[in-house]
């Protein structure tokens, strides 16, 4: 659909690309302590090892799956109806919420009543909004602090473990080599975790304790029961966020829904809808109702539209109504730039690039116009009251983040970070889940200071960073300049990485850019998990490397983050199907292959009586015989 | 040209894409102490700052330029003739070389005499090969140790300084704001250099001393006088290498020459020709004669072709003849896998991916077949004798580098590194320039150990690493998995980064992949320079950020590493020329722009009497007036 085409709700369709099965993959559900806790994972099956390499079975790998029902062939997908409300029962059971007769927000009611919007309004919501009963607090942090393990907490515990025990068990059961397969494929380097406290196995109780102490959050608004629980914290897998959203200059509702399904397909753990153009309210409704992942927003963007872009006309009342409007739609976390204080604003005057955060600049403008602290700051406890009534989490925005290498780690940025730490204390006083946003543009050697100060000022509340970009000189490649910084800060302890696409600084990302940003950030997050020594993180690397070594081409593609691209790259030089079982590749060609030599080496090692080599004895014996047969040639014809 | 088309020497043409001027760029030459020392740089001119932002002049930026005469509109380019021999005079003047009557290598003479090769042989070489006179040593290290500053050393000193003093002088001369412009645009963060010793200004004497102590090399074979001198060492700008070369399965001479010109256009500091297919000798001749950058090879690849791929049939005599053949063609550095010792080979038996270095596996195979140390090791001093007669530098290959995260930093890899340190001592005894190759696949937290051990064992001989890849799970994106590791190890002290393209593990890179790899590694190398605090590294970031802040779109594109891509990305959403002077972009649209707010902030800061704000007083006064006039609106129509 073209951005200029008219969007018609009744004709809306799911993006076909988002519901295609991934190669050799199957959606499985791991059941928890009750039948409605069904945690999705993607199972990737593998071919057997070729006989010449040992011939063993390779059990399937389980990977984290953000794609929701879209990749489940048994799910009926109709984006006009939205996803099933999987958490509805859990929310109702707690008995601390009430169904409201109508939207609380005045603006929300106006939009709902406007017949001009009928044509594009999401048609599938037949629920009324829900809110905490008077005096109740429905945040996961509140439950956690009361010692309650919610189904959401159990769900994320199962999810984080990635069915690892099952995989190891399957390895053990492959045959006589089982124990040795476990040793080989389950081995992992000891990481450097900089003081994180990652257990070998994630238990529901561990999840509860982490949420209770504020070291992790489970963002799931009671009005977004369609979302699959996930957790953000430094003792869990590093997560990534994908920004989508239209601007005054382009993109339609349909395109934004497509970007959301596309993002989650490739591994976006959360999605932020940063729309600033037309029909923000309706666009968001479509996104939330169809999103299996938590949705974040920056409510001030919409508030600004309500005052026609005049920041100085913003008021607490307009902002408050916007928060409630969005909370009742089901937004899971709000970026709130409450740390932009009057005293920090002049500190940005000497910067190279001033204030580059949109939210930060809106608030700076307001502060300047009124010569007082912003309503985000003065009404912070009022905001907490709203957050806890719906379980919306804070993402405390870094309105003064640096927009250039020059401005990195300056007094404005670090001053604001201290204030964000103070606001974290207030949010926690209300049991409101909180994460902290971080920079921006920072050269490599100054990245760790960001993490260290954040841990200190914000007492281990999860850090959520944009990159950081490690140089300014590569517009068009800022997914990479920032992917470097993201991997590093993820290693140091950042819990969620906000992706940057190749279009950063240049334009709005399209679907291709979204995918490029997602994959770049998935690999950065995984590199961080490996470096932290996150238990089991290396399993996928090990399996893929084994497939690579054994010339199981399809397995190599399928175990990777982007099987489609890997396969298409391979096929550019060796397109035939037969090449995918060939024991060589286009880099060296068929006449010599370094991978093959290792078999000879193993043979030699065995002759020398190298103990560890026995681990692979079955494979080696086969090979030794074959080596003699084939006359010591390096290459065996396929 | 298609790989299957026949290559005809007399019809060969330069790739038109390689000779297009870069936007707003001009080739300049900075003259040294003698008129034939003319060091190329690219001057990028900039527009004036718009009046609303201050209206100041922005002097041109100077950037490192690897593209040789191709981007000089005054140069006559004919790839059938090759590039001018700019160093010829310097080599002759030294009087320590002699012109040989014919090629020394038997194989070289055979190829030259074979009429079947006439059609594809490079037609433009009318020089005879040159070699050191009996007993002479013509390496730059030898001269350096004798206290001689060669023209090559002066050339690289000028090159490394990037005309920085001229730029600062031009800033100073922009008007009354000059000193403040210097302060703003010349400012740089103090880096963390992990014990490097980078001076504020590179002098010819500093170059000499670094080459003398082995901490840097200037790879330039006396038979490659076409090359523009460059330096590789941890106290200089971080360099990158691009691998090209055909395999038995594809690519033609013409494609490889195009990849070389394409690589250097985008910033490849050296190029390795890793051809393993047909006509290796002739392909290399075309590449060298047309290359403005040093060319590296792995001679064992060609030697293996000479014995029809049977590693065990390799002999010292065949290898020796290959070294001489290539040295007389002008190869500037040889990868020699002399550290693959018998005792390390069994250590690879328990690896996940065995021996993945092609050269390493050839030598391992040889060692196993003969049950003795390789001729590379036993004849190492004989090799040194050849190297010093032509000034070919060693790149001591890491034949046992890890091919998977699993295998990182294992005993085989680290054992070999120790041997490479011992070989470095031997090379240095002969005054042969030496760099050391490094991994491979290494998780982030294990990267620094590689650098630390390399510095220790190899006594600061320059490190030259492939990536390292920080995870195995992203085939199709290994330029990024490795770009992360490359930036980090560059920061820690690696002198040259060998690029990885998106096709790594999947196929041979085409021109697009080459460019993607180059730009990724250029930005990684630059991020490393910034983090090390390399003097002046931040100048380009500062200039680009200033252009970005002032909405000088074309300047933002042109100051970046890839102006073409940046412009095309921008134009996807705002294609009109008028949009390139617009004071907004497609991310926020025309109604609100965070960048604009900073002007208000500066005004406010000035009112508060913030001292430093005066630095920008001219800009602020203009803006203050304008702000009042425009009725405190955030957006001014263009």
C-alpha cells in the first residue's frame, strides 16, 4: 500500500510476508504450571551430520520468538480482529481491576464519537477499558513486592530459559556419543559480566525478586492483554526495541502495522510507536491490538499535536488526558522526559548539536517559555498514580542526550541522569516499573562511564540505550556505527537496546530498513549475551558453527538470524540445490577446502594419543578409514 | 563484464564508477621537502552556515585519500598502461638496487614466454624487475635503523597529519569568530590509548623511529613504484585492508581490477589479492600495475596451484620460486604461515571448526604428510633474505586462528602467536618489516586478551586482524558482527583491520559487498581513532555534526564516508532539491524540529549570563532578533 492510498479499515489485511513460515522452523509452546501459560518458542530442526563427518543426529535448537501468533500456522490471523487476549484471564483473576463504562480520556471519547473516523478506526475491539480499582496498584512490581509470583512472571522465566534443558537432554539421547555432544555443544566461555547476577536457570521466584527490587520490568499494561510477557533487566537476555511511526510527511496506518509485524518477525522485543503525523490515536489502536510485544510511546508527541505544535501551550491537563487516553488503549511503557530541568537547559548552549531529543526539546521550549520546571517534573507523582492504575512502565527519557560525539557525556547529559535517578526513587515508592533511557552519540572509550553512572544513580534500574553511535561520520550506516556501541553497552549491562536503522538522520525507515536495524541489533544483543556469559547463549553459535564445519548449508542458513539473506547470498554464486550438500563453497572452490583438512588433523591427533580427541572418536574413525580409501586427497567428490 | 566473458587485454578499460569525482571534493597535493613528494588528500568544500544560524564561512575539510590518480581529473587513466611510477626516482637515487636482465623466477619466465597468454597479459610494463645489489638490504626498516629518513617516510608523515594545521589556520581566518571556531571545531575528547604513544604531530623523524623499532611498517616493494606510501602502526591512523581475488568458480581479471579501484575509492588502505583460480600471475600483474595502494598476497595459494592442489607435494623450491616471482611483480607484503608448527596441530583436533585458515590448513596438511616442520619455518631465514632484497614485508599469518566462538583463544591459537613473536625477532634481525595477523571469531570479552598477548609476544609489531567476529549467528551480516570486534581491537591497539564483507562464509564478494565491507571497516577504524584520542580524529565528526545541526544537508552527505548512499536515503522521502536547504527533515516534518529549539536555548543561556555561551554570541544575537520577529514559533518557513 502506498502512503498516499486511502486506508480503509474493513479492507485491512495482514502483510503476507509476516505470516510466512521460517525455514525448517516450527512454533512450539512450553507449558507452565497451568494450561493457559503457554510460552512460544521457535524450534529449528537440523539435518543429520553427513556420514563422512560422523553421521550423528543433530537435535533441534530452540530460539526466542517475538513473532506472536503470526508464525503459528494454527492461528487465524485477521488484523481487523486483533490478536487473542491471552492475559485477560490472569488480569481478571487478580480481582483488583474494574471495567470502565467508557474511555476516561476526553480526547479518546471525542475520537471514538467522530463519524469521520469510522472508515479507518480499528473495528475489532469489543472490550471496555480496564483500570485498577480505587486505591489498588496493578503493577507487576507491586505484586512482586507483595511476594506474589504472577503468571506473567512464570511465563517470562520459562521464556528466558529457552528450553535449554530439553535441548541438552535431546543431545544426551542422540546415541552413544550423547554425553560428548553435550560437552561439545553445551560448552560456553566464562563471560565477564561486570557485576551482573545471572543465575544458571531463571526461576519464577528469581523473576519476582528482580522485578521487586526494580532491577527488571515486565511491561504489560492491563489494557494490552494481547501481549506476550517479556522481561527487561540486566540479568536476563539483552532485548531490543524497534521504533516505528509515521510523520507529517508520510506513511499510513497500514504501513505502520506492517512494520510492527515485520519487526516482531525478525526479533523486535518491543516496538515504540513514535507517530507524529495524522491519526495518531487510530494508528496506535491498530498497532496495539495486533501486537504480541509491548508497545511504547512518547505521549508528549501526541500532546504537542493537540496544541498544534506550540510547545508553550502544553498544559498538565492536556498531557494528563493524553496519558490516560494511551493507558486505556494499552500502551505498555511511556517515555517521559521529566529530567529536563531548568538548570540543565543553559548547559546545552555550548553544545555542537544542542538538544536533539524531540521530547527533550519540547520540554526545554516549554520551560523557557514559562520560566519554570516542567509539569512532567512537578506532577511526577500524579503521573505515577496513573501508571500504577494500568501498569504502564516508565521509560525515563534522556531529553538531553548528546547528538554528536562532541557533546558526549557533558554536564547537561550527566546532570539529567542524576535527576532520572531521583525520579526512579519516586517511581519505586509507588511500585511503578521503571527503565532509564540513555545516549546517543558516544565514542567507544566513553561508553562505560555511561553505564557505570547509570548503575550508580539509578540503582540498577534497567538501562535502555539508543546505540550509542561511536562516530558521526557515516550517515547511511548508522545502524553499524551504533551497533558497535550497542553491543558494548549491552555487554556492560544495558538491558534493552533501541535500534537505529540505516536511515537514521536521513529519513523515515521503510520495511527494509526496519529489518536491517532489527538484525543488526539482534546480533549486537547476542554478542553482549555471549560476552556477559549469559547461560546457554553460546548454544546457537555452537550449533551454527558445527553446521558450517560439516557443510550443512541449509542448517547454517536456518540457524542464523536471517535465513533468507544467507541463502540468497550463497545462491548468488552456487545457486543449485546440489551445491547445498556440496562439501565446499564458492570461496575456495571444489579443489581445496581448509575445513576438510581438520579431519586429517583429528586423525593425526588420535594417533598421537591426544586424550580429548576421543571426544570425537566416532567421527574420526569413520574419517580415518575414508581418508585412506580416497588416497589422501583433500577433496572428496560429492 | 560477466565472469564468463573473455578478457581481452587490449580492450581493458577502467571502471567508470571509479573515476567519477566525489561530490564537492577536489584532489589536492601537499608538497614535501622536494617537489616530487606530493601527498594526495581529498579536500571537501562546505557551504556557508545559513544566516539564521550565524552565517559564518566553513572552511574545507581534508580527508585521507587512498584512491590514487583515479580521482584526479588531471590524470590520464589507462589501465592498459598502469599508473605512473611515482617512487621510481627515490628508489634509483638510493643506488642500492640493480635492474635485472629478466625475471628471476622460472615460473615467471615461463608465463612471460607463453604465447597463449598474450591476449590477457598486461601490456603496459616496459620496466625490468629490480632487486637489491648483492649484500644490500633495501627495506625501509633497514634505512630507518641506519638513521636515514627516506622520501617514503616524509610522505607518510605528511599524509598522517591530514593537513590539520592548514584547516585550523583556515578556521582562524574565517573572521572575528575565528578563534572560537578553532575551539569548537578543533576540540576533541581525551582518548584512552592503552599505552600507545601517538604524538600531536607526526614528523618524518617519528616515522623513522617507529619503523626502526618495528612498531610500524611502510609496505612498498621496490617493484611496485606506483604505490603511494602509507604506514601501518598503532601510533598512526588505523588502516583497513580489502580482500579481493577470484576462485576456481568465478570472476575475471577485469572484475578483480574493478574491485581494486573500487576498494581504494572508498578507502581501502591496502588490498590483498587472494586469487586461487586461473591466471593468478596475470591477474596480479594487472592489479599491481594499477594499484595506488600496497598489495598483499598469500604466496602459498599460488604455490598450491602449481602442484595441482596437492599440499603434500609442495616444496621449498616451488615456494621460493613463487616468492621471487611475486616479489619481482611488486607484491608489497606476503602472508606467511610459518607459525603452524607440528606441536600445535593436534591441539586443533578438539575444535568446533578445526583449521579454517586456508594457508594454515595447507601447511598443516603438509606437516602431517611429512611428519616434520614446514619449509616456511625451517627456511624462515632464507625467506628473510628474499624479503629484504625487494622490501617485501612479512604478514605473519595466523594459520590456527579460531573459526568459531567456541574455538576462540584456545591453546593452538595462542601457541602459534608465541611462535609468531619468535619469528618477528628473526625477521627484525634481518631488518625485514613485519606485521602479525590475528583472529578470527572471538566474543567481545576475550578480544583484549588477543591484543595484550600480541603486544607482549610480538613486542609491538603491528597487529593486523580479521574482524574479529563477535558472534557466529548472523551469516549475511558478518561485516557487522566483525565490525564490532574490529572497532574494539582497533581501539585496543590493532594497526590494520582486514575487512569482512556481508558475503563472508557464503560466497565471494561482488563490488557492492566490497563497498559495504570497506565502509563498515572505515567507520570501525575511525571509531577506534576517536577512542584512542588520535590527534585531530574528531575534526571530521565535528564538521559533519555542525553541518547536520545547521541543516546543511549536502555538506552532511559529502562529509560522510558514503555521500552517494546518504543522499539517496534522504531523497527517498524528500527528493526535491529545495528539501536540501530545508530547515527540517523527514523524521519530524516541517511543523516541529528539535534542532531548531537549541537556538532558543542559546538565547536563554545568554540572558542568564552563561560565560561559555558567548562563544557563539554572533549566532545567538542574530537568532534572538529573528526569534522575536517570528513570533516565538518553532519553525520558520524556508
